[in-house]
């Protein structure tokens, strides 16, 4: 049961983007109770206490004095705040009865029928701070009349959506301007959520009241929900979503993002800069209340806070650009470097010493040793005890970087049928009266006669591509320790017998006499966290390919035999039968049958133990608890960058908010929104270090999560017009993540009013989890001044979180 929180109203605060202070206290939360419903005080008070409401607006229009007296706490019960909504004739008698109950918070009269004399009389008897007005939505006559009256409290009924162009926030602003000295409380209709009504448009989003509550909370405005019946019935889950929002604390803790209004150039950070592009975008801050000029011409700004981005032509001869505002000016000089080679720099060292990744070759084959060094130098390369003189490939001015190379025939003393390391290539540079030595970044491996070549995956996401450098067109993705034979070496890529190419940088060469024959000696079934596992004891960890087809998961294991098993029956929810098939080519396919559709799969390897574990994940489902629909569902949330990595700089520059901070703010809001609805959150964030791909994905895999979300923000190159690049993008890799990605792109764009830039299939490492739907959010462009303002706006951060929550609920809903 949630503890009842009853707080005094916070003063109404003018909400200003990025610089407005967060309300010091949570505004009072009420619900409307119609006296005609016959609800007892105990029932209403119990509901308020359990669901985070601090009081009730008791609608007595049609009730009587007995109803007021009956709506009183029993002996020993703590009174809750009660506001009485009544007509003028009954107001005084009802108010006296409620005051005797000890729970009178205010007397509220319909604005269209009350006079100043009545308000003054009630104010004198009960205090002006406890006398107020009720404004029916759309009644312009009552609105205008109310502005002429003195009321301590104003209840303003609302039927507008926070998503519409002229909607909820604009209506609040009108009310604030009309009643600057009154405590403002909005009345928000839960019955309109996803339910058509006769008057006006209905709210098409179950989270609409969450958005309205957040806006009120940020402005220190009270919040009242109408339709007590819908609250009790938990209409469309919206009542639970709303009460979960009352628990929100992440935005209270989060520091306000600040945008300077001082005239400054934030990019470039130096007063002069030489660039290689014909265009360059200058970023800066300015006073939004004053016009901004560049070289005397007014700059058009698309932001409200004074942020600007101006794309200029950069001449080769250089040009100074001066920005001015009032009596202050700032300047930057840009120059374009030559593209004809005349301004080429010089060097006195060697770079790009081949090979940068391991090379696997045979005796008698040719190998090209190469590096970049200063033109006119003498360069030697030594490998396997033999020293070679490299030749400069093309003439150039002294000291200018040039390629040096020599093709050699490999001749190493390697035993038959074995593979051995010839070590790294040692390069010697003789130049300018000095001699320096360098080593290649990786080793050269040589195979003896009749040796079999093989490599082992060195990472948890070692992609095997159909062709070298085919940008994510994977045959499979191997786990650490999985090995396969090499059929050819192709300039930093190894072709494997499983049919694709693995990068040398993601693999290690197996030395000695190679035998990858794998025999599975045992199979053990385990279960945990909505998953079931088949642990195979292997003599060698094999390359593999896996796929789900409805209720069957098939995994092909290369260089493998499983002769001791014809089939294995298991009376479990997922793995109830395993049928191994000998493919006749040295591989075995395990067909694992399930009683239900599968959500995802994974493979975990342990080289020391020699185990190859197949994991199957069942589809998560919403719980029967309407207040916690995500109970039992585990979700990984990962803010991109962080630690020592700030990510991309925003239009606000080095001293302003960076990408990592925005990613963290979105991730915290998303995690809290999901957690408030019952989800278990695995929060994967960099601390003092920079997380690599595996640091971001392995904790999610090990926790067997049901959903994976990585949060980022976008930016553009320095030569692009940042004012033109905007919108939300969501990336995914596997088809199993497509539906989730589509929903996220649609809902985030709709919630924040950012352009919908698409759900995009790509091969980012964080999207390559097979265990569950995995996506990377690019919520917007921090290089666009207007969109940057949206990205640091607390309402839009929360709307993003609710959009993500909506998508998660939908993909888990059967």
C-alpha cells in the first residue's frame, strides 16, 4: 500500500525551458467524488491513501447537508483534505458542516453563478485562502467573469491533450495569466482516456494524464482527476500509470539543465581554426530577447533560448566572422586548408606499420610489408630473422608522408602440420641523422606443410560476414572461444568453413597442430528467469548458426558429432524435446522443440570448463496486477557514453550539456517509469570509466533480460547545416526487434513532436542481442538548437520515458 502524502500547495511557478527551477514540493493530488455516488468517507480516504491522493473534491451539486456530515472521518481516523464543490445557496451551510468534521480544505463555487459579495462573505467567515472557483472547460463567459473576482483557489477543468498543437500547456498558461494570485488546480478527466465522448476529442494515449500531472508538478500546480468510477475500474490501465507517476523521483533529483544567455561562440572553441571543408557551422549562445547579428546582418534563430547555429562558407584565404548583440561582440576566424597537396604536412616517424591485425600465411607465399614514413628516408623491415629494405612507392618532397613497401616470400622454420608465430614485424627508420625502431600492431603466423589453419573468436560478438566488410550482413555471430577452420586469408579477414568471413581483429590464430573435432559428451538442462538452458559439454567449442521458427529453435554446430543421442525428451515448458540431426558434412543440427512461441535465444561459452550453453527465452507477459503490469519482466536500460566519454558536444558547446548527460537523463526517466509499473531494471551505465560494447551488452545477457534499450542522442558533422537536421531515429538489427523499434519511433516522435526519422535496421553492436528485442534510441539531434531545447526539457524527457513504457507494455501484451 502506498503511503498517503499530503503536502501544502507549492507556489505557482512560471515554467521556463531549461532554466526554470523544479517545484520544491509536489503539488496536492485530488480526485473528484460525486456525492450522488454514495461513496463513504472511509472508502474515499482509503483509496486516497493507497494510491497517493492527498484529498477529495466532493461534488455536492445535488447533495445535501447530511451528505457533508456523513463524509467525516470516524473516530481514530485521520482527516483528509476535502474541497466542497457546491452552489452559492448551500455553500455556507455545507462549509460549516465540513468544518465541524475537521476536514474542510476549501469551498468551491461555479464561476458562472457566483458574485463578489458571496465570495467576500465566505472569505470573511472561512478565510480567503479557502474560497475558490470552478471553471467549466470552454465556458468563455465564466472564464472572463472569474478574472474579475477574488478567489484564493481556482479549479480549472481541462479537456485538452498535452500532445495537441494548442493544448494543455497553452491552456495552463492562459489560466496562470488570468489568476496570478490564486492557487491553481486543474481538473483532468480520466474517463476521456482512450474512450470517445460527445464533447471534443478524446485522449488517445493511456499516459495522457501522466503528462498532464508532470506539467502541473513542474509548475507547482495542483492536480485533480475526475471520474472516480474510472479510477476504481483502472480504465485502460491509466489509473495505475497515473498513481505510479506519483512515485516519480528521478526528475526531482536530476539537476536542471542550464542554457547561458550570454553572447558566446561555443564552436569552434578557439578564436581561429583551419578546417578541410568548404562549409562550417558556428554554434553559440545569445540573449533571446535581443536581435543577433553576424557581420551586420541579422541571424535567424530557431530556438527560444538564444542558441544559434550558422553555416558559413570557408574561403581558403580565411575570413573573420563577427557576432554582435547590443554593445558586445565575439569573433572567430576560419580558414580552409589547401586541397592541391601544396599544404601537405611532414613527418619524422613511421605509422601504419603492417600488419595492424594478425596475418595467417604459409611458407612460400608472398607477403607485402609496408608502412608510411618521411619521403627520402631509409626504411628496413625484419621478420623471422630476415631483414628487408623497403622501397618508397612514389616521389615526394623531403619529409612528406610516403608509402614504403616490399613484397617478400615467406620462409620460416615451422614443423609440418603445425602453425607457429613468426612474431611482429620490426621496422627501422633511418632519417635526419637518427635511427628509430617500430613494431607492427600484430603478429604474422606461418603454417607448415599440411597444417590446418584455424582461428578462435576473441569477443562475445564476433560477427561472421558473408563477404569481407559487408557492413553487418552476418552469416552468424560467434561467442568467445568458438573456433573454426580457415579456408583463405583476405587482407585482415579469414574465411571460415562455416561459410563467412571473420575479422582478424575479432579472432585469434590457433597455433600448434590444429584439430577442432568436437564431441559432445553430455547435455544438462537448467532453468532461470523465464529461460531454459541446455548445457553441452564439448571437447572443442564449435562455430554455430541458430534461428527460431515459431516453437522450434534450430542450432547448427560445425565440426561436431553427437553419436550418443538419437533424441532427448524433456518434460519442461520450453525444451521438452531435443532432436539432433547429423548433416553428413561434419556438422550436427539440434532441433529444440518448445510448448510455446520463443522470445529469443543466446549462447554462452566457457573455454576453461569446455561448456557450450544454449539459452531459450520465453515471451514475457503482463502480470494480473493492474497496478504493476510489468511485474516479473526484466529490462536493461543503458545510457550511451558516460564516464570519461562525454559523447557528442551539443550546440551549447564544451561548457554546456553534452550527449552523455542527455542520455543519462532519458535513461533514468525510462528506468523509473518502467520500474514504477513493476519492471525489474538492469541499469548499465559507465561510472568513472568508458564502457566498451561488451560492458554494455554482457550484463544484460547475463541477467537474461526480456528487453534491451540503449539511449543516445544524434549530431551532425561540422560542415552540415545543423538547423536542418532533426528528428527521432530508432535502430535495430534482427527482425525480432523490428516491431518494438517501429513502436518506439512512432510513439517517441508523437509524444515529443519531433520529426519521425524512422525505424532503421543496422548493425550497431548494442542491437545485436538475440536474447530479446534490442534497440538503440537516437532521441533527437543535440546539434539542432530547437531540438536541443526539447532534449533538455523535463516534460519531453518524461514524455520520452512514457512513450518507451507504452511500447514495452504493448510488445509484452498477449
